[in-house]
């Protein structure tokens, strides 16, 4: 190649690179502008009725490999149940689209956080990792989210709560009818340490909790919590726990359940559970006065007859049918404990 031809090739390549860089910069500017507009709209009008949010000045960034919008000093507050307010403050929240995954929106929280309930003292929270991923479809609102939490620590007034890892996947349908799944939730929590606010029957350390459930029925939009519960119940709403696994102290549990609301909006349902370490569980529940000695003795006698040692060895396990009716949890026909009443409306 002659020197003249080489210079022409270099000049053409330089022009092409400049055009690509300009186009990339324009695309980045347009994407971040759209993201900033959407984030500002969500802050100004949160999707949950009765909630409000505020933040500092939004900042764009991430060029050249991502489009990001940083939300400093984010505050979200509202009510989960009647009369109970909640306020969450995050030092920084970042919304990002990466060039390598343009169909996935990533939301990450970094820095210090605080959680406050009512007029109580704010609870400082720290995490090594707190992020959510939302798959995007053109023209369709996001219907699924995957949440990852690593090394969460909360300094409660009466002690410290910690969580080694939480993986949570939620998928929703906006127009579920009777008997159809409205929300599907799959989650795994590991290395949970409960705060010493009380004497936990099975100890403060939960090694692992896994759950896979679906909520069927309509999704009411009424601002009144009791009206939503009634409409959900009347529309055939139910919670189907397709899989549950728990390893807590000496006790292991696995099984499934189906739950709904009765005429008084109290939980009712049935479950089948495979329990290992049931003798330790009965002792713990009795010592904590959740079970009366009489109920524990009756349940222990029945369980000992039903227990089987697994083929792989280890402690005996028992498969038990459980029922919940009129706020009473029962093993077969043996009542175990009575649950507190769910209050859907604050006392007038």
C-alpha cells in the first residue's frame, strides 16, 4: 500500500470513528434524558396510592458503557397497614442500563440507609449489596423483578438483625381473574440472625428459608385495606405455598399449604409438612408458652406414632397434616395454638 493510500485509509477510519462516537454520545444523551424524566415522574407520583417520595438533584452518568441516573438523598414514606407509617431513607439510588444488557434495568442502593416506623427511633441499615433487576419489554410495564441482598445489618433498638443473603424473584399479572395467578414469589434467605428482643423458641439463628408461592385471584385497587381484602376473598383469592423449606436450630421443615381468608377476614387453610426434630420443636414451643404442656404431650404422642427414620439415616421425621380454622392451628384434631386476630381497620 502506497503512503497516499494509507493516509486515505487512516482518514476514512478516523471519520468513521468520529461518526460512531457522535452517534453513541447522542444515543447516550437521549437514553439518559428519558431515564431521568421517568425517574423524576415516579418520584413525583409513586405508583402506590397514599405514598410519597422526595430526592435531591438527579444526576446522569455511566458514559460510555452504561446510561445511569443517580438519585441522591432518596426518601420514601407511606403506610403499609392502617395507622402504621413507614419512612425509608437511602443515601444513594442508581438506575442503570448497561450496553451489554440493554433489556435489563438495574436499580442499586448504596451508602447509608435508615428505616423508621411511626415516631419510633430510626433504624440504621447497611448492606454490602442491594440491587434489583427488571426485564424490559417495549411498550409493556415491568412485570417481574429479581432482588438480591447481601450482608444486611439493621441496628434495632433492642439488638441487631442480620441477613447473610436474600434472593427474591417476583412476577405479577395485572389482570388476573378468579383462580389465576396474580403474583408469583420465589425466595431464599440464608444466615438469618434474629434480634434478642425475646427468647426465640428455636434460637436466634435461622440457617435457611426457602419459599415458592403464588397468589391467585383479582388485584383490587381500593385504597381501603379491608375493602381490598374482602374483594380479594370474594374473587376467589388464595395463597398457594407450593414449596417451603426451613432449617432453624434442631428443626427442619418442608412442605406446602393453601391459605385463604374466612368470612371474618382471618386466615384459614390446610398444609402438609415433613418435620425433622419435632421433639425439640415441641419442647421449645412449650418452654416459650406458645403451646400448653397438655397440647404438647398430645401432639408428641401422635407424632411419635407417625414418625419414620429416613433411609439415609439421621433423626426421625414425621409427615403431618395441619389445618388453620377460626384462628386455631391444629394437628389433625389436636389444637396446637391460637393465632392473634388480624385487624384490617384501626379502632375508631
